[in-house]
């Protein structure tokens, strides 16, 4: 039966309290993410029963409705029906009482800002990573199909560089858009961090100061946190000038004065702070990967999908993404995540051989969604939560694959799809890294499928 995205959107919109209860709404790869005025208004059980909805999660201060890979279409329909502007900040309700700023809420605000800044970039990072994968596999170091002097090789290299080199510009745009600053000024600020003359001075070892304040001369190409911190300050600086400058002069003087003030703040303080933090963060993750040994990877891989289900994986993904972009490899989070995804596929395979009738047919659809679309939520909610016992297989598969990856020191060198092509993320280092990475994924899948089959599933009648 064809999915009726408009019907899903209509029912979800009504269930969350209508447009009157929505402050803002966005979406990630599988979920509608609502910022609601009254979080207690929606009936979670009612929403879970809507055909096409896979589950509900409250995390990071957001009310998240899990849809699956068709979420962009549902999101578009929902915004159209509710008269909501896509990705546009909603004016605050000044009459509403202000919520107390607790450490928990502050953490949620920060994580929401980071996720909203990075998530829109995933298509760019994946595409760039795939271009790098092709050049590595087809280049002189492996299959030797393409020479480094060939036009196709050079083009693919251009495409990879364009995806990562200009990250401060991309993130400047998405981060500003997320918090309500001018996206083009965010991109402009990112461009300042990688201005050709500035990078030339960095390469030459020259010194530079702004209004007598020394600038830390480092390259911010392919950096993440420097522009993230800078855009957060941009929001307040721009907001100040919007208030004090008359409307008749705003079009010229608001952006001019905002960037003039932000230049020393960013180049002399926030960007260096972000760079230093990124460096130490990479050291910490590397230490966990090195000294935690294979047991650390095994444990993370075994519980990873539970973190995904609750939204608790975001605090781990963001620093791992930063480390991968800025150091070129990740030995922990992405490796464990890949093993966990394949273990989830194994759970669907094992469940297929124990289920019957329509439930078996549904498991095939769940598996296809993960294998082709990289969406594991249908398996997690349709098989794992529904029957509970299959989770033992997923945990076992994650443990086994993660342990092997840890023992063989497997690393990920690029972002790759979370589907059957996930193994391409292991390309970039040695050929043996790719081999061991594939073996780890196979182990995760086979162990999960076998254990799931052995433990079986609970009959529907036994479920509450």
C-alpha cells in the first residue's frame, strides 16, 4: 500500500496540538522534530497509533515523531497544512511565561543548536566522502584504474575538496539559520575564517593583529567549532544593531557593523578557542579508542542503537564528526555505529526466519529500509521493541563486531551512508583496514541473525 504522506502530516499536526502549539518544527533523516509550547499536550499513545508513525521520543527539549525515510515529504506537507515556514524561526510568544534555565535545559539548547547546524550538512559530507572513496579505490594505491593525472581523478578530487574545505562557510549558513541570525552573514563570517589572504599569511608564518589585538594564526579550513562559536555570538551582535539602528539605515549599517564587530571577536577569541577545544577533543577520543581497547568498542557498538532510539547518540556523534573532519579519521564512534547498524540488519534477518505471515512480510520491508535507505528505526520499533527478545541478537552482534574492530584497530576515514554501502567509510587508510572493517560488519550481521533466530520472538499474544 502506498504511503499517504499528506494523511500522516494531517494526523500528526492535529495530535501535537495543531499549529497553535508549535513554536518551530524541523526534521532530520527520520524524525519530525517539534519545539512545542506545551510539551504535555500531545497524546503520545495516540500519535504512535497513526499509520506511518514508528514511534515518539522526547529528547533535547524536542518532541520527536519518528517517521522514517519519507520524513521530508511528511515535513513539507505538514508545513504546508499548518502554514509554517520551512526552516524559519518562529517569533516568540512574549505573553508566555519564560521557562527556567536549568542545566538540563541549557544542555538541550546547546545540543539542539549543534545538531541543527551539522545535520543539514550530512548530504554534502556523504557525497564528498563518496567521491574520495572512488578516487581511493580506483586510484594508483588500489585498483589503479585512474591515474592521478587523469581529468576524472582530478575532478573527483575537486569535488571532495569543495565539500570539506569550505565547511566554515556551509556551517556558518546552517548555524545562523538554526538560531535565527542572518544565514548569509553566517556564511560571510565563515568565509572570513578561510579568506585566501589570511591563509597565505598563516602559511608564511606572518603575524597579524586587529585593532592591536593579536590574531592566532592557524588555518580554519575544514574546521567546525570555530564557526559554531562565532555564529552564536553573531546572533547577539546582529540583534543589538537591529534594535539600535533605524529601519531606513538598517540594510547598510546592520550587516556592516555586525561583521566589523564580529571580526575581532571571531578571529581573536572564539575561533581560536574552538580550534583549541577541537584539538583536545580529538585527543580525548583518540585516547578512548587507544586505551579503552576492544572492550570499549564492543560495549559502545552493543548499545549504540538504544542511544539512537532515545536521541542520546547526538552528544557522541557531533564530537566524532568534528574529529573525523579535522583529523581525517575516527577510531571509535563511527566504527561502533557501523557495527551496530549491521547488527540491526542481522536482527531483521534472524527475525524473518522466526516470524510468520504478515509479520514476516513486514520484516522484509524493515530490512529493505535499512539496507537501501539506511533507516534502522523500522527494525528497532517493528521487531526489537515489538518482540523484545530480538534485541539480544542485536546486542550480541554489536558486541562481537565491535570487539573484532577494536582488536584489529579499524578506523573510519569518511562519512558514508548508513546502508549496505556503509563499508565504504573504511576506505582511505590501508587495504587491510578495509578488509578488517568489512569482516567486522559481517560478524555483526551473522552473530546478530543467529542469536536472534535462537532466542526467537515473543508471540503477539504475550505482548502487553
